[in-house]
């Protein structure tokens, strides 16, 4: 009898290979289906983006092999909104853009809401930092001067792109840097100018100033005894406060001055050399020939000013120019 085992074994091997082939075919086919089914894009109803463009990867969860995921993620949906602003894109438009890109399989799962609201990512400058910058500018500009800042506030859209911030500070126009002081803060992000803020505050500046030591009457001539020097808040007074007693002593008070009041240049004037009602010397003539007579001043005036004088001899009013103390030159 012939041994049938070799043929039997051969048949078993053929059957085994056939089964392996069928199993492999089923496995890989199933694997391809799994891989295809795993490619999905799910877009949220809201998103936040930084930069100048909106990419799909900024607002979507993408499930796909790495190479395909990168291509899908880099699909551009449009220009990004400004920092802190919002932009709405319809789901229909997003689907159209994705299909036009042609990188997704036709039966990939894509989930898109009716509308997607996208906000531009931004950062704010903290008020504490801005206040420190404001104080630092004043300290540098007012070296050696005592000052205090109060009622500080910031004006402007304090929303800037993400990145490295830098500030440039400058005064808003010509200012005395006391009282209401406004500074312009130019903001740069990564070296690019992105906007401005206005820093506002009330600045109290303290300095020694000439003040009235006692009450001074209107039209009184100030003496050193009428004056003293003390520290005052210059921000509470108009410009022109004097700092040297010599600037005020011997001057005429144009107004009444209360004790302790800082003396300003606008309060004073040079005393007139000719006082109304006083006797004055009248000089008339030209060259070496001059005639001198006495008269009565009908108005007051300082050096070089015109005054009216009555000639008692003729009882006429003449016009002259003050040329010295109680002296008037007649004008021809």
C-alpha cells in the first residue's frame, strides 16, 4: 500500500497558505477602512487665533496620519481679526474652502457648526507697569525735583498682539510737567509698531518759592520784610512763581496779596518813575538849548512811557515821555 501522508501534508500546506492569504486580504482591507474612518476634522463653534491668518489647525481637532494632518491643518480660512476683535465665518464657507483645498479624502468625516466665531488673541499692558513707566519718565525729566503723582489713568485700546512688548514714552506737546500731565506711549510688539496709549496723571511738584510774609496792599512797594521763602506745591498755582526774593523786592504789587501766597511775576510791575498828582520836571527843547519848568503829572508812567503833564504857567496839558524819576521830556 502506498503511503498517502505526503500528499495529505501537501494539501494541508496549500490550504493553510490559502487561509493566510484570505485572512491577510481581510485584515488589510479592514485596516484600510479603519485608517480611512479615522481621518476626521471637528471644528469648534469658537476659536482664538494669533497672527495675521486663520488656519484650520487653529480652530479644529484633526485626526489623520501626520503628513496628511499637516496639510489639512495648513488650509487657510482667511485673514485673522485684530487683537481682541471677533470675526464670524459660516460653516458653509469653511466647507467650501476645505473641499477646494483638495487634500482630504472624499469620505473623510468633517464636522462644522453653522457659524464659527473667531477672536484675535491679544495681551494687555498691566496698569502697574504703565504707572512705573510714567513715574520713571518724570523722575528722569525732573531730576532733583520732588514730585508726587495722583489720579493716574490710561486711555486707549489696551489690546496688542502676542509677542515681546516695548514702550517708547514722550510728552503730549509742550508741558510744564506739573498739574495735568499726559504722556504718549508708543507700543511695539516684536519690534513692530502696534498702537499708542495715553498715560494721564496729576503731578504735584514741590519747590522753594517766594511768598508773602504778611499782607501786601494793592500798589504797595514790596520790601524784603514783606517776603519769605518756603516750599510750596507749584502745581496748585499758575506759572511764573518767583524763586528769588531779589526778583520781588522793590516791585509794585498790582493786586492785594494775602500772607503765605506765592508771588508770581504777573502780580508785580516796575514802580512808575512818575506818579499821578506829583510835581515833575518838564524838559523842553533840542540840542544844547533846553528849557526847564515844573508841572503836575496827570497820569503815571515808567521809563519811556508817555504821560500827561499840566503846565501851571499856561494851564495847558502837554504830552511827554518819562526820562527819569519825576522827569518828563516834552514831545514835539
